C-alpha cells in the first residue's frame, strides 16, 4: 500500500510540475509578469488545498476564503470579504449570523466547474435587499429543505458551492459581518482519510489550479487584444458564467502605457448601490490594496460638480485627485463594476503625458 501511494504521490508531483506550462506557454511575458505568474500558481495551490482538503466535506460544511489579501482569483474585489463553502444539492443548510456594518451582501448557489471547463454556473441568488433582517442585524437564510416564507433558496441537485460576497466601502473601519453555516440534518461522522480519497483530493486540487489559471489567462488575452486602454461593456453573460454576481455589471479592460504617461478615466456615475474601480496584474489579481492606492469606490472618490469622476492612473504617485498607481507595472488588467445600477455608462479612457496632467491640476 505504501508503494502504491508513493506512485500516486510521484504522479501528483509530476503533474504539479506540468502546471507550470501555463506560464511557459506565454513567450512574450515580461520578467515581472512571469515571476508573478509562478507566484499566482502557488497562490492558487494554497486556495485549492483549502477547498479540496481542509473544507471538502459538504455534510459538515465550513467557510473558507477563496480570494483574500494574498491569494486572488479573477479580478477579486479589494472591498470584499469572500466566503465559500462546499455544499451538496441533496442536503439542506442554514446560513446565520449578523450583517455588521457591511454595504452589500449576496449569497450565490453555484455549480463550481473551474476544474472542468472554467465555469461556475449560478443556480440561485439572493442579496440583503431581498431578505428580512432583524433590526439588530441578525439573519437566517435557508438553503434547500422545506420552503420557508422568507429568506429561502431552493437547492438544485447539481449545487456544490455557496459564495458569499460581503462588500464594504471602508473595509478597515467598518464592523465585519459574522456569518456561519450548518447542516440542518443529522451529519454523519465522515469516513477516515484513505489513500484513494487523498489521491482524488490532490488530483482535484491540481485540476482547479490548472483550470482557473487557464480560464483567466484566456480572459486577459482577450482584454489585451480588444479592451486595451478601454473599459467596454463586454458580454455580461460570459462574465456571469464564471461565477459573477448577476446584480453586478462588470467592465473589464487592459492597461498598457509608458512611465512618462498616465491613464485618465472619465465617467458619469449612475444611480447604484455601490461602484468601484480597481487595478490588477497580468493574471487578473488585484494589486496590493493593503499598502497602495490601487482601487477607489463611491465612498473614497472625489466627484466633479456634475457627478462624474476623473480617475488618473499612473505607475507611481502624482499630485492629482483620485490617483491610483500600478505599483510600477507598465501593463495589467483593470475593472470597473456597478452594483444595482440604473444604467451602465461606458467610460472615456485616454493616455496622456504626466506633464500635462500635473500642469492642469496645480
């Protein structure tokens, strides 16, 4: 038996090595993009191990973070706290807790197919505006089982993941929500870990890393080709099929400009619950929002008199309002999102010399 698992372990290690071909296939990468690409694979491995090993039992589910400050997937939102739980469409659950001081909260039942075809199908969605929440902020949401008159989502049999999006206009200062999950049935004691089960978990882990990296690499290539220095509307159904929130409109783009230049984004602000704009690297990871101004939202932005905004993106800080920085990168992805918007204005994006911006702003 030991020899058998050694063979499986060796195969896992060989397959892990092969995942690097996703980075190696990109012959035109800069040194920075290449280094961040390998780091991206390692980050995805951390996330995937959490999902497929430590939180893999849908009978006794627990929340984990599939995107956070140091491991990120698919244009993760710096204003969000993401919670994920592995669930089973044949079972029923209660989600309960307190909303704290968050600004937007949504729950999405998904069929996670990232390891198969790069999709994450929406099977049911609800957000806090559609829920009954106590004045204290306490709530209960029911997934599956007998239908309740309030706060209920049915559970399709192919459901395997719950995604919780908590959005904060000031994530550092606001009181965070407390959200828990439990199986409402009698949870049987899980089987002990076997060689076969561990082998399946390791293979699923690699499949998720490979599928996720390949999916968003295709996206960024499309953005680089057709969304360069622009933020078009794009195909929203395509973005939703990868796990997006149906209430959010996503405007993806790709920036590429020189050190003596900056990118100026001008847009009207529609009536909406929330909006933000963010900068990402080549792998669609949000930049280091812990330490640098890489995103802006409706609470932190300074608007013009006509309720429009001008965002100026530069590689290093300059003395203008609404200045975001790429941390020195010449290129990467970017995203503007509207939540619950009455319209979806398309921003004007221009590349300008920094000299002209500084003169006009002083």
